């Protein structure tokens, strides 16, 4: 295997001996730094901007004055959808006090995700989670100009809690909203320096409901991932 | 006008204009002269070499282009009534002559070459050439001029000052007409399909005159219009600007 | 794969004769072009973003050896495995062997051009694994036994009626052409596959060297499921699809989404760094990255290195009037459209008529204008044409014509005489100032177009006369 590696690297170096100058010249032709955001800046509040952009994607934004209002909104969404089973981030990771009580009060069973490594157990666990009508996660940032939810993986933060069910609710604090993707990436790297992936295997950007236009370019939502996306922003 | 009184320019009409559309060459000369530019046409100019270059025959293209370079060596400003030939000289001579003894001469000629509407508007600062056309004009942006020289704005400026003319918008005006040199022959079916789209766009306007800046695209579009019995005529922009549209044969 | 066995011209004719394909292509490419234009209009300075994207990609390629070493070492440090595949054969063998050793039965796949390029599904199916494409468009193509025709929208050549029939036959769906119903049907069928699959195979949009991560971009969520639910994730990446730093994504993802579909960002961007960590509740237990060379290390030292900057957005396809007319299958290879006319001859040189692909361009330049990393596609098509000539892959008649042309254009006498003959001949053929028929091979022109006769007197002659007259007038 290392032979193949060395042979490939050898071929690449041989090629670069001829074209490295051209490529290096092109590499210097412009700065590499990402702009913090790409749309023209304007005065709108970032949470409002996020909400406006999210609604354009046929998803739902809920701007709540405080934690209590956010709890009420969450109960309303789950109640209106008739949810009985929800899979969520672990409670410490969610850091949204009152969630367990609220779910119990409206008759929603909350399920943590814990996929075992063996094939049989994995399939059984996935089958048990699949009927969940809702999934609930926190966020690591919201990007206003594209209405993007940013979620890091890690302990207590299952990927499936933003993916598996037809209804997805993300809970965020107002101070988590940034304007652009460039800003969001810089912030994440700063927060988890020096190695963002030391303790996690995934970083996911979610921008609206799952969608496809594969059949006759006609938009259809919820093809594999969640069809109904709600973002609750409070504080 | 006084600012350009001392100018002289070399006119390189292109092979297709020389042999098929001499009136386009004459109209270009007239337009320049009316702006006080003294026009010179070197004897024996033929072709920029694009047809062979585009077909992959670089040796043949280089032989022809090298001769053309020599003839344009002392030409001062070089004016071509074609964005395509202009793009060949300005964009592709660099690659064609890279590492050859003519490389420096090619760079020199490239720097001095202008497409005619670009020369009128951007160099001479003219926007009204005193033309008149009583009818409706649609403008097609020929690809090479549009994308490799940045033409379009200049032609629209000049056309907007043509007295009595109404400029009507053309959907897909930046979409290729399907000419593409030998492409029109070698990929006939695709070329025809592209032309059909262009003709449909033209038919959806109220224009009676389709104007463009390249004789080659004009040949493609005119050939399609006349085969379909359309009343719309296709003309080169210099013919409109030099008031020679209705003086022309056909 | 039927498209590969017939000649290029036949594939073109077949595409142009297909009414429903023509309608679908027109609708799809129009929509993509409009959505892209709308998205770009919102951006402060898209050209600046393009310039940055090009510089970022060029920088990664300029140090590709180093970048790949960094990427692979970091992935290995995270518990992932990296396989350096010299060609498709090596990659196929590694994945088949892996599936065998791990007692895999079902494999789910999310869209991957690289795995199409090496015909991975054929190899896996030959080894008796069940392989399920999970991108809706790819799934439809798989049910139909066809190949994708567009990088972003693989089944734009199929109508809803055709798809309905497929779903009725394969999935037992009741007769309907309601698109939401069809989508739900596919979701249900594919969900069962995700739950039981042992291995997920994905493509890679970008490998990020310093993060030790791969980026998978999509809209449906099938790639997230593919890379999360099964216990083994295999990512197949062409070695050129790399960038150096995570922050590079702040440029590249913005360019990709807007150029591909006109979205500000695609719905899902998964940045994946090895297998799940010990305390992570889900994700794959094994992560394998296939670094696929398959000719790329040759390209990087040649005249077409710039083509490796491509981020596979499909904008050049949508912008191309030739692609709009003939669609992806006519190109015969995995990569279609203008960039495919460059990549296919380089990556799949064994395909029939592959040297003719660079001829399938009017050189209008719309591709380069649309390209988010400003690849000089027309210049490279011209170079490929020159290569074909240099290799002697041209018609004799063309060679003779070009030699004659070159002679005539360099000799004033020949040029004048040739012009006179052409003028005489074309005026004989002309009726009412236009020519409706020319002899072969020029009959290709007059098939649907008239041609003008050459002028009785050339510009050169008229100009000389004008100068004489002016001199005579004493001007």
C-alpha cells in the first residue's frame, strides 16, 4: 500500500515539476481569506435576517422573547404535529432546561441515540429510532444571510437528531447568530482550537428542508431528511 | 473630432469581409474617415488564421498569422470589423506565438488591435456617428467579442444614437448563434439546433433588422432567416452606422 | 452504457431527435441559468469570490503532494484508513475486498462522479453485493439501467411519466404522476435500505487537508444518511479535489452552491473527519478514504492541469448551448458538457470517438464566463483539437483543405485567383442572391441554411479602385 502511495506521490511531483510555477502563480493572483459574509451589509437585526431567509426556504423561524416563550413554542410545534416520539441531543448538550418536563407534559417520549457498533444491534437500534416523528437539536451557530444551522458532532450530539425524522426543531440563543459563513467558520475554529475535530467526527451545515428537484425540475421537500424545519431563537 | 484629426489607422477587414462582404469593409473605412481618421489598407492582407487555429491546425495557422503580423508591424492602430478576428489576435496570438521569434511582435500587434465599435466609443470617444435607420433593430452579441474582448456596451451606445431607429430587446442576445467556424459544417446538426433557437428568439421580437458585429455570425443568422423566408434582414453594425443598409444589394 | 458503443454523431442525432429530451433539457438548463443569475445578483462581489476560489484551488494543486500527505496523515491519526488507488482497478479491488472481509450485504451509495468514472457499481454487483443509489435522480437512473446525464441533475432526461412507470414496476407504486407521491414512495423504499445497509459509499466535494476531513455537499439528506447510518463509510475522492484549510470552505461552498443550483448554500454540507469518536452516539465505526488517481497525476503535469481546478458544479453544462441541445449522454463519458469534453478524453481515453468531444463546441466561451473558478475551457478545447491534429486523428480531406488554405492565404496571387474562382462558382449557384445548395462537404452548410455568393469584386479590389479614384480627383 505504501508502494502505491509513493508511486502516486512520485507521479504528482513529476507533474508538478512542470506546472508548479503556473499553479503557484495562479495561487497568488488573489487573496485566499474568505469574506466574513458575501451579501451587502445592511442594518436588519441578524436574528430577523435569519428568520426572513429561513422562511424563503419554506421553513419556520420562531423568534421568542425568552426561555419560557421558547418552551411554549416548542410544545406548540410538537403538539400541533401530534408527535409521540422524539429523538434529541442528550440533555446536557442541549442545555435547554425544562425540556424533559415539557415533553412529558404533552405526552412525547424522548429518546437518546446510542448506536452500538455491531451490525445486528446497529440495525435494531436504527429501526427503533426510525418511527420518531421529530428530532430536536441545539446549534453551534446560525448563519443569517443563508439561514444555515451549524451543528457540531460530539458526545451527546447525535447526527441523527437533525436528520432522521420528518420534523426537525433546532433551538438556538439569539447571541448564536452570525452574519456569514466565513464568520461562522472562523468562530468555530477559534472556539475549538487547535483542532476542531479532536473530539468529534462531524460538522454539519443545514440550510432549510431536505429537497430535490430531480423529477422534471419540480421541487419536492423532505425526500430523505426532514421536510418541516423549525428554528426557535430565544433571548 | 479635432482630437482625432491626426490619427491614422490600419484597416484589417478579414478574409470573409474581403471576399464576401466588401461593403462591410468600405462602411468601416467610411465610418473611421468621418471621424477624421486616415485609413490605410496594407496591400495583400488576408486572414488572421483563426479558421485553421480553431480546427487544431496550428502550424498552418501560424504560417498565415506570421505573415499577417509582418504586414501589421507598423500599422499603428489596427482596426478590425470583427470581434472574432479581434479576439484571435488579442487573445490567442499569445498562445500561438509563445516561445517563437515572433512573440514580441505578436504582443505589439495585440496591444494595438481594436474592434471597430470599441475603437469608436472607447478610443475616439464617439457615441453618435450621425446614422439614421427608420425601423426596429435587434442586436445579437457575437460571442468572441462579447466574452474575450468585452464588447456589447459600445455597440449599444452607438445604436442608441441612430436616428429614427427603435432598438428592441432580444431574448438570449448573448447566446451563441451556432456558427463556430468549421463547427457549422462538422457539427451540422448541433449548429442547426442552436441556430433554430436563435431564429425563434429573433422571431419573438418585432425587429425588421438583426444587427451583429461579426460577418460570420451574420452569415449564419442571415442564412437561416432567408431559408425560412423571414422578412427580417441581418446586417453588420457598421452598415447601419455608415447608412449603407438600404444601399446594399439583396 | 449503451451510449459508449455508438459513434458520437449518432448519439448527437439521437439526442436532437428526442422531443421529450429536448423539452426537459430546455426547461432544466433555463431554470439552472436563471436561478444562478438571481443568486449571483445578491452577492456583493461575485467576481472577487471567483478569483479567491481559483487561487485557493490553484494553491492546493500547486502543493498537491504535500496536501495529500497532510490530509491522509490527519485522517489516519483520527482512526480513518486511507487507500492510495493508482487506478479504477485498484480502487474497485480495495472496496470489494473490504466489503467481503466485513461481511457486508447491502451497500448504500450517495452520488459520486468518481465512482461512476471507475464503474464501481458494476464491480460490486459482480461480487454479489446489493448496491443501492440513494440520490433520487441516481436511484431512478439505476432502476432504469441508465447512466447520469448531468452532474447536478442526473435524470433531467426523463419525464415524470417514465419515472412513474419505473416506480410502478419496481416499487409497486399505484399509477400516478404526482411528483410528491413519487418522491414519498422513493423515500420509503430507500429508508429501508439505509436502516439495513452495512456500508455507505459517498463521493467527496472537497478534502480539507489541515482539518483531516472530507466535505460532502447535497440537498436531499441521502448523503448524510449514507455517511451516518451504516457502520462503514467509504469516501471516494479524485486526488485533485482538495483544499488546504477549513476556512477555504468559506469561499468554495459559496461558489459551489450558487453556481450549481443558485442556492446560497446547499441544504446539507457534511464535514466528516474519520470514524465516530468513542463517546459519539452515532456515525460510522470505520472510515475509509480512497484517494483516486486514475490519470490525474498525468494531467497535472500536462497542458490541461487547469481542468483539475474544477469543483463539479455543472454551471458550464447549463451555460453551454451545445449541452442545452444534446444533453449529457451524447458526450459518452461520465463527465459531460464543456468540462466533460476536456476531462473525458483525459480520464477515459478508451471511449469510442473520445477525441471528437472537443469538436463539440462552437467556442462561444459561455462556459468560461459561468465557471466559478474561471477555467479557460475554450483555450483547452482548442489545445485538444491541436493534439488530435498532431496525432494524425483528422480526416484526410480536412488536412488537404487546411494545407491548401494556408498556401492561399500566404500567396496574394493564389488568394486572388482562389477568390475569383469562388466568386464565379458561388454566383453560378446563386438564385436571387442566395445559394440553397453547395456540393459536399459544404452541403452540410446548406442543409438548413442559405449561403451568400462571394462578391464579384473583393474589398481589396474595390479599395484599390477607390484609392486610384481619390488620387485622380487630386485629393
